[in-house]
C-alpha cells in the first residue's frame, strides 16, 4: 500500500487497503496489520501527508509492540531475525 502511494498509484493503494480490510477482519489472525493500514489510510485521506500518516502508525506501534513480533524478531526462530522497531513499519518521516 505504501509503495503504491509513494509511486502515485492511488487506485492500486486503495485496492490493497480494501483487500487488507476484507481478508483480516476483527478477531482474525493478521487483524493488527489491517488496523495499522486503516490508521495510516484514514490520516492519509484527510491530510495527503505521508509523514503525518506514518507518525500515527508509529505511535500505535509504540503502544502495541506485539505487532513487531510478527515481522521478525523471535517469531521466526532464526539466528538471522531482524529486531524491528516501530519506525520500521512506516519509514517516511
């Protein structure tokens, strides 16, 4: 979704956003990521400011560090795992 937005492909970004919302409803595995996408999408639709939308996402990730676990860290049980930080979820500042 972010890549499409940065490239100016809003139709494709919206398709990705809608797919995330459809495939990961509340109480489903992966719902955390559809919530993060919604937080980003809602702010971006209002402000058209990718940095502001990322700041909202980073703030939520700071409060809910468990979402980082699924990206890498100890979740995949590999010596090569990356320890992600909240800022890694949305790198535009």
